[in-house]
C-alpha cells in the first residue's frame, strides 16, 4: 500500500477485510486498468473514490508475457483473420502466463489463449486467456504493453483471464529478449563480444555445468558439451540440474540450462566419454574452439584431452576439487607457452592425484581389493569457488586481445596453476595454516594462490621427449641417421 493518506489506507483495509471475510455488499475493490488504479466502491453508491495505487501495488494481478518478435512474425496472419491463437505456459495457478516457447522449459500446464485486434472486449471466445490490441496514438510513450506492428501502427495490449466464472485482468508485457540481456552486460563486457566464441566443455558435472551456465550469462554464442552420464538423484545437491531432470543425459540438461540464459546460443551435445575410441570425434569438436574447459573426473580422459588441445593449439583449463572438496585447483594450459597437463602430472604427482571421489565408479576406479574407498563428495558451496575461477580464466581467454574491464585481470592471473583451500583439512600439508583473521604474510584458506611451474622440456606431449631421452642416455641422435617412420615388419 503506497498511498500516504490515512483515510485512503483505511478504506483499502476495510475493503480488503470485507473481501477476505466474503461479506457481501458494503464495499468492493475494482481495478481500473486504464488508470492503473484500484478504486473502492461503496454499496448503493455511484461515487467512485479513486485511490493512489502504484504499479507495485498492481503486482497482485497476474502477468502475460510474450515477445514482440513472436507477434511480428505472425502479424500478417492476425491482420487477415482478426484473431490468432497463442500457446501459453500457465504458472502458479494462473498468476503468470508466458509464451510457451519463450524458453526451452515450459510449464507443465499449457493453455491456449487468443489474440484479437480492436477495442471491443465483448468476445465470445471460449479461451480462458484473451489478449486485445487497441490502436493508440503513435506518440504514446514506450511501455511494457506497447506493441509496434510491422506496418508502424502502435497498439496497446490488455488481457483478461477467466477461471471458474470469474474474470480478472492481466498485465501484458512484450519483451525483446536478446537486446534486454545484452544491455545488462554493457560496461563489463561489450554487448555481444562473446557471441562469436566457441567453448568446449568436456564433463558437465557440477563444475562444468556451473561454468556452462555462467558463460551463457556472459553471452557466449557456441557451446559443445561432452559427457556420457545421466543426472542422478545424488547429483542434485550440487548440480544446477534439479530433481525434475533426474534420468536425463547431463548434456541435455545443461543444454537447456544454457538456452534458458541465452536463447540464441548454439549448443552441440555429445553423450560420449573422452576416450581413445572417440578420439576422432573429440578432436573435431576441439579443433577451432576458443577454449576448452575440462571437468572430467578421471586422469586418462584429462591426459587425452590435453594431448588433443596441445596438438590443435587450443587453450584448456582444468578444474578439480580435492577430497570432500577441502580445496581445489585450476590449471590453465596455453600450448607450447605454459606447462601442459602431462607436465603437471610429472611435476606435481600428489596434487594431480588428490581428486575428489564423488561417485561409485570413481571409488571403484581407485579402490584396491584390500582397501575400499568411500564416496566423499564435497558441498556445492565448496565446489563453487573452483568452478568460478575456472570460468573466469575461460572468459579471460575468450577476451584475449580485446580491451574490456575484465582485461585488467590478466596482470593478476598470469600463473598457470591456482590453488584454493576451503578448510585446513587434517592430515594434509595445509592443516597447520594459520587462521584467516591472524595471518598477514602466511598462506591461508579462502584465497587464490597463483603458482609458477616450469614446462617439462622432455614432456612427451609438449616437449622434446625423444631428444631429451636420448641426451639422458648419452645417445647422439644425429649419428643414427633417419629414424624409421613405421615399426619394422616381420
Ligand atoms: Zn607438457
């Protein structure tokens, strides 16, 4: 109630109370659509006492949302017949109606509405939702319910919803989705700077799915998702997908989440593992990508993807949580410029092995016959910081060579490997870290640490493995002549 007049406030209270108590007569509230005002009308009285109700007060009325583009596309058909049916999703018992295909996830309840051109609202339409377009002066200022037809005529829309014999008004809003989304990113990211970029996500579990949704919000235009798994009930406490998506392939769940944030994105899905059998397919997907995000949960797939990305000269970022997500790490590989994942495994075998175990399959993969390994997934809350840096490094890679506010971060994030601790986990080398509040110069939890690690000159993927091995063994390669390109045939 936004009116400051105590007398008007009292009138509304009394009328509301009478309605709530279903007392007939006395006073009733009537909403005047044109004035966007609620009026209280006393029994046997023709005097209408207008109350100053603002748009916020009118939020008690339902909303009908559709896109200008949808109506523009069907304008000639509507003009010809004077009427048009409109597929709607009905939400919350009729509190909100949206164009059914405005996003990928429609409501469980679908309703067919009808649109009419003209002032008359005395239609014999059998549809429960009716939308009327009345021509108005072209100088009418822009408003949510204003629609400009392809022929330049300006209309103001109004709508009614009938249920159980009661008809109520609905506010109408025309939205232009992509411009509205772009506008919100101005200043940090120039409107459509990421629309032409392609991101590959290998693994769309919790971290990969989080990254995908965030990148969609940033306006990334092309995604390729690789993951053979289905969403299980156990995933739901961490994955952005919810209970109603259980059983679906994760690539499809995440594709829909992306399209809910960026409806113009192109999303290619590959429900396959990153494995030697799929080498050709994965190489084709990686080739030409601007960045690859690796969130797969096993080392062989990471090593394979690393090899492909180095060979195809595509930057890759690898994210992983430690056991029960007490911390995590992010590795960025710029081929032939920084160390690669293979170098990392050679340089820091413990860090590359201390992976979180979040599924029965992973537990089985590392369990020994005499030592069962428990499934120890961490909290979503503890995975988020890692997924967040993973995503941010990917965005910096996409913005390479462009000047934006985010480019300032290139100075800060210039190391190849990043470490984050959520808690000083007992039994780890981090257990003795000082409390966050007492530390000045020492390392603490809840801070990112960039670590500089050299490339392995003899790395079999990104270095000179043969030359290095030969030198270590004291063999002069030049003296051997040309090496055979194929193994000898017996
Ligand atoms: Zn390497």
